[in-house]
């Protein structure tokens, strides 16, 4: 049994160029700076960013990433889109700006656009689908298709997966699993 049931609320990443990273996350992903300043216990500069008025920050940027660090340990930082049109817009922007490792994928349970931020951290902008399939799962995603075509194509691919179910069924299954492990659910 777990000690507590923790909710993930934010991620903090060390950066080389604080101002450049602040611009990227505010101008590209629409986050708002909620605070910034220099730490006293940990003497470095911090920028706190959020897109949710109930959360002081969802992303924390902190100076201190060594210039010689060639590899980021951040697998991905994910942001939820509101529509397929949002995914198309971020894809077009990332393509126009030349963001590294730009790609579109369908995970069955989500449609995703991936690209690198200015320091090589993998950013995902995604939209949930109404289906669940076993993960990891990747199929190409063609955002030039209409919403209806994307839905139809994705559902057909998902139905081939032996773990396919509607997302509501999967959520109920997860709720039962969490509760049977002693956790609580909203």
C-alpha cells in the first residue's frame, strides 16, 4: 500500500537561458508568469509559469543547467490542447519556427504533436481521444485530414488493439484498481 496518494501538479527544469525559455513557454504555449525571483536557500533564478488560475505554477524554470550538459533528462513535458485545430495551429507554428524533432503521432488514447523547446527538452501538445488502447502505441497522425477523418481512422486502428475499450470503461477500471489498492479517487 502506498504511503500517500499524490497528485502530480508541476514540473521543474534546469535551464541555461532563463529568458529564452520563459519566452518560449509564454509565447508558444500560452503560460503566464505567476512569479519570478532569486532563491535564498538555493541561490539561483526562478520563473514560475501557469495556465491554470488554481495552480501557482505548472512549470518551474530554474537556472543551473550546466553548459556542457549535452543530454536532457526530461523525457517530455506535456500540455493538453482543447481541439484538433489547436494541434494544427501548434504544428504549423513549430514547423514555421523550425523547432527540432517535430512529429505528429496518434497514441490511440491521444493525438500528439511533439517538438523540442529551445534547450532540447521534448514538448508534447496532445488531445485526448474517446478510446483506450494498450501503451505504448504509436501510429502516424495526418493533421491535414478533417476532424471526422482523423476520428474515423483512429478508431479503426484502435479497434485492432486487443486492449481496446472506450475511455469511460478504462477510467472505471482504473478507479476500481486504485480503490482496491487502498487509494481514493475523486
